[in-house]
C-alpha cells in the first residue's frame, strides 16, 4: 500500500500553511525537514511542542525526520553527526515516527571513492547500531555527489552493515542526475532494501527536475514493480520545481500541487 507524504517546506516555512496545502491534496503525512525558517534539528523545545500541537490539531502524522545527517564531508568531524543523531532520535520519538532520513557523506574532490568506503561504512555502521538500540530505522538516501550515488555503492553499504535498521530511501531523480537509469539499472539491485521513496523526476539531458512522469526517472515502472512486490510504505513528494539545491529545494504551493497531481495520475494508471 502506497501512503503519500511530502516535504512541507517545499510549500512554505509556515507549518500551518504546509499542512493546509497538503490537506487539500488528500495528504495526511509530513516528512518534516524545515519549519519556522529552521531545519528540523535546529528546533528548540518550545518549537517542537508547538509543531506537535499543530500536527495534532490538523490530524497529521510525521512519516520521517528529514534530517541532513551524513550530508557533510567524510573528512569532517564525525561527532557532529553523532550529536545530530541524538537530536533526531528525540524528535523521532516525540513525533512518533520510526524513520530518520540520512546521507552517506560528500567525498573530497579528485579522490577515488574507494579510498573512503571503509570510513563511510564505519560511520554508517556505528549510527545504525545506535538506531537499533532506539528502535529507529535509518533511511540512507541515494544522492549525487555523496558516496552512495550509484546502485553498486548503495548496495555495498546496505549489505555490509546488514541491519533491518538501515534501509534505502529510493530517489529516482537523484539517480538520473548521477547518470543512472532508476528502474532499468538501480531497481533490480536495490529492490529488497527499498523502504521509502522520494518522488521527484529529472531529465538526463540537462539534469533539470520535473514533475513525476515528465523526465527519465522511470517512476511509473518503479511504482508498478513495487506494487507487484506488495510494497507497503511512503511516497514522499520532494518536487524541487522552483529551486533545486544541495541543501534542499522549494516549489511553492502551486507547483507542489502540480507535482502531487502528476504522481496521482501515475498511481491511477497503475490502478493503485
């Protein structure tokens, strides 16, 4: 069963506006990445309390903590991510979600990725052990320019850590930007590890992000194959239709609605 969610900060900084727009689209889950002009890990106790109250008032649930953990250089101090992970655990328990999104580190320019695979594995493995104690699942997202940018490197980390508390967030557009065909090349390798999806599409030609089904992300094929595997999880809209950058993206209400409608058309086509 596919459950819809989305990054509300692609709509607005204001949580109420995020939820009202998503609510009109029939979406009742939020992947919380930014509210009140802050990243989710920067929220203070009062802001967390306010957000939780607003979510309850609007009858919304949190699908995942959209953290930036692992989106630093592999040569940066690991203690930064360990501290952020503790904050993310607290937020996950507070917002009653079992998922925290994470990344697999930027590599120094001009250096072979193989030189850093052992360190990436060490860090991700240590964080996964902490997640196991917390009853939390870390969702490692494939992303261009980080270690896990190709199916092979995603599989390397997932297989070597080998834990039910480390799974994959499958992002078709990010694979396209990395030069990988999401369904044809990535899906067969990674299907058993896919726990969660970010829904955005992109074109090979110019790397521009577009609504689902308008690019080379093979999203219809991926979703159809997941349906046949009886996938039960979240499709989280991350449209990036107005701004797409290293630290996130923005779409605005109208473009977010356009992205949601594009996804719903695909879901109707595969009779979900």
